[in-house]
C-alpha cells in the first residue's frame, strides 16, 4: 500500500464480530475502508451495507472475491469454512485476514498456506488465547 492510499476491504460474512467490531474498527482507521460485504443471503448483505454505510453488497462470497476493487478480505466465517474461503480469496489475488482458527485440526491449514506460497503478505490469521497456570 502506498503512503496515504486507502486499502479497499471486503468482509466475507455478516457475522456479528465483523459487523460490531471489525468493520467499525476499519472505518475508524486512517488507511482502511470497508466498502464491500458478502453474504449467502443478499438481503442480509444489503441490510448490513445500509446500516454501516458500506458501498457494495453481494449475495455470495464468490461475487465479493471477484470484485477487482477489493484488495483485502476479512473472513469471520464458521471454522470449517476458513480453509476453503481463504484459498479462494488468495487465488483471487486478495490479502486475507482469517478469523481464528485457520483450520479445524492440526495441519489442516496446509492447503490455504500452500495457496499463499509465493504471495507474500497474502494470508494472516487472527489468534488469541488464554494462558493458564497449573
């Protein structure tokens, strides 16, 4: 990203974490803009777009990923969809921030990681955890 250039972001889902936390954070940032949202239900995408001032709404994840103006996507889908949607997004040339967990079992993120090989910065996974003593 060039200095001062806003990155065009798409949200792959109308999940609460995206609507209530991530999109407002993107909208407050100096370099990010959430201007596209995709859902399996076009009416939900339209409603979320209206409520949050998002320019474009799509009735499928694939349509959002096909938008050439979307540079990066955030994927807050259920865990079992993380690998296939991350792979599709990387193959569509998007930078990806995937909500935890990146895969359902150890080693399951391999296909998504292999899709991103040679495409530096194309995939990141959100991770948080709690450390317990004893």
